C-alpha cells in the first residue's frame, strides 16, 4: 500500500512538474511573440519614416526642377507687376502669355511643396508589411530657395523641412498591436548640384 501511495505521489509530482513546464513554455512563447511583434512594428515605423523623408526630399526637388524648367525669370518684364510697357514693339511690352511663364519665387516654392506633399500622401497606398496597416498624417512642409548665379533663373532649392511633427500610425490585427509615432521636424538640405545633403 505504501509503495502504491509513493507511486501516486511521484506520478502527481511529475504531472505538476510537466504542467509547470508547459505553462513556462507557453509564457515564454507568448513573451517571444510579443517581442517579435514589437520588433516588427518598430521596423515598419522606421521604414515608413525613412520613406517619408526620401519621397519628400525627391518630391520637393522634382517639383522645383519642373517649375524651374518651365519658367524664365527674363519673361517677368512682360508682366504688369514688373511695369511692362503698353507700347507695341517695346522690349518689355506687356504680354500675358509670356507673363504666365515668368519665374516667381513663391510659385517655385509652391511647386516644390505640392510635389513633396503628394509624394508623402502616396505612401498611404504602399504596403510596407503585409501584416500591418500604415497611415501617415498630413505633412506640413516648407521649402527655401537660395540665390545661385549659375542657375537658369538665379535660384536653386536650398532646403526643405517638415514644420510640424508628422504622425505615423501602424496597426496589426494579426499581432493585436496598434502604435502611433511622431516623426520629428526634419530638415533636408541640398548641395549645389541639387542632390540632398541628408536630413537631420
């Protein structure tokens, strides 16, 4: 009888030990799963942030370049605000068609901003990770032109920056995780050739 009780006690102890090991294993697996989910969420956020900076940088440069190529500051003399002449045949005779092609700093900045913003918006349709849904807030971007005597119209794109922190939303139903991250104000500079010197 004593041997039977001892066997029962040992058997119960083994069962308890196995149960504890299974609980520990389940807990460990759960912790590991959470760690993997957190790591993937962070990776997606970083990927989004890098993409936002790059498309904004390229967009601003492309928008400015397109405007710069289609306009000429020398044609501004044909505009009323540049005191064009109503006399036929004069060098600065008023001409609405030529005036439309006048290079204006404000319009050049607006062209750069529009393309940068539309580039950031386009990322909302990009799949960064099939297990995550990504949303990007509305960017507020400012660009600055710098005088350049070698440029066609006397200006080049100097820098662009996000004037407000940009929100990046990352959500995953699979991992039951939702995260919102703020992208700090980033300044993107351009060298004389027009390429970016980086963001910071």
